[in-house]
C-alpha cells in the first residue's frame, strides 16, 4: 500500500505540475502569443490566486485530522463557502480591471479570466475529496483522481482549441470537463469508501475556517508575493509581454518541484529532531537540504545560461534573446524561493505560524512597490529582478526568524 501511495501521488503531482507548466506554451503555438499571454495570466497568475482562496490552506488540516474532529461533510461545506468567496472575488477583480483598464481588458480577456477562475475554483473544490482520501490512508486515490481529471480537462481543452481556435469557447469546455472529472473520479471514488461521513453538525464549517484562517492568509500572501511581478507586467505591458514573462518564469516551477521532492521526505525526521530538542541534528539537516537546493540552483543557472533562451523560446513560441539577464534573475529567485520554502517548513515544525504570517506582510507590501516600479522602468527584465529581490527579502526574513527561535531555544536548554 505504501509504495502504491507514493507512486500514484508522484504520478498525479507530476501530471498536474507538468500540465500547468506547459499549457500556456501550447496555447501560444495554437492561437498565438497574444492570446497565449491572456491565457497565461488567467490560468497561472490570477486563476491560481483564486485557487488559493478556494483551497484556503485546508489540506494540511483535513488530511492530518485522523482523530475525526470534523467530518468530510463539514469540510465539504466549508469548501463550498471558500469556493463561493473565490468566485465573488474573481468577479470583483474583473469588474474593477474592466472599469479602470477597458482598452486592455477586452470582453474576450474578461471572459477567459472568469472561466479560468471557475476552472481553478473547481480544482480547489476537488481537493476536499483528495484530502479525504489522504486522511483515510488512500493517498493513491488522491494521485489517481488528480491525474485522471487533469488529463481529461487538458485533453478536452486542447482538442477544442485545435479544432475551433476559439480561446473563450475552449476555456468553457475546460471548465465543464473539470466539473465532469470531479464527478467521475473524485466523487465516484468517494462512493466506494464507507468510512467517509457526509454528516454535518451546525456551524462546524465556520470552526474549520477559523482553524485554517491564519494558514490561509499566509498561503495567500505567499502566492501574491510570488506572482506580484506577473501582476505588474499584466497591468503595465501587453498580453504578448505576458506570454514572454510566463516563458522566463517557467524554470521556477521546475526548481520548486524538484526542491519539494528533496525537502518533503525529511520533514518528519526534522519534526522528531525538534520535538526531541536535538537542535544540532536539526541544524545539520537544514544545512544539508540548503546545500542540495544550492547545487540544484547552480545547475539550473548553468543550464539557463547555456540553452535557456533558445529552448524556452522554442517551447513558448517567443523571442527571448533580449531577456537572458531576466531569465537568470528568475532562476536565481526560484532557488531562493526553494530555500524560503525550506525555512517556512522549519518554522511550521517549530509551531511559529504567527512569525510566518507577520513575515509575509511587510515583504508583500515591499514587493508591490518593487514590482510595479521596476516593471515601469525596466519592462520584463525589471519584473524579473523585482521577483529576485522579493524572494531574497522573504528568504532572509524566514531564515532570520528560524535562527532567532533556534538561538532562543538553545539558551533555554542551556539554562
């Protein structure tokens, strides 16, 4: 069972991440970079932010709730609320952008953004089933459901786009197929699990949202900081520039995916080291993982410098020759993001969620001014360097917080 869980979880995660990384590239080739840029922003930037609202950071809470504090029915009801909130926020954002940026936010762009919000919200809703499979020790079902519904929706979307060349219609097809995938795979698999309880106690959904509130705000701000440069490019440049920025941004996803495969297997060990007050052992693990991330980042920088521009240019159907410095800045920033994630997990292990949240707030504010200022001055390369600076600030913030807690704990042990 354990091997099956690990194998299918990896398969599902790779298919999900791979499709997210390559969809914009395929849209660029099928209907051109202008529409590809619209889709890239709608899918990987704003749609992803609304996914975080629907997701609400509840998987860690639900999947580890082995004592059954809340039933599946209560978690699902809570997810209904977060999904509705995400749709309302999405409509509000689109209406605001349409009002202040009417020439840039055409009806087509508004419709594509809205449909990708629906698509990502459904993705967030599917997670309530997939978290429940994990809670019941059936992580392989989580991987299977994620893999099959992703393949279904991506296949239907791309097939429609190739045939019709209509991005709005194809986005609507993606939404319908995503909903069908949830009904067939997620809900279908849940019917075969008698341990899943649909019972609901009055008001428990609000308790769940309260439990996940701080974690959600942290995850939301993290997503906002990560994507702030993309928002700046979308606000101040063209849809084609959006497509170019998505192209040079792609390596960060690869680095982060690789880093997570390295980091996550060690989280349980680091948790035990912290609980046992083995601080020297914990520091040793942190140094080891930081070293692995550093090596991965150096390899990625070397690869990006040597072949990044022609390879990514061919994949995304864009000319990246003027943006080598921006690409290298993005890759370096991706490495820092991976290090930041390591120290994020360290702070979670230390039960320092409040420090995480209050670390995000000033960096989010600074990243807003950095991104919009540097994009205005330096265009796409300026946006890339604003991302690098934001990741550096966040990494130093979390690293400093973790060092402070470790030193304080060490002094407590010496006394």
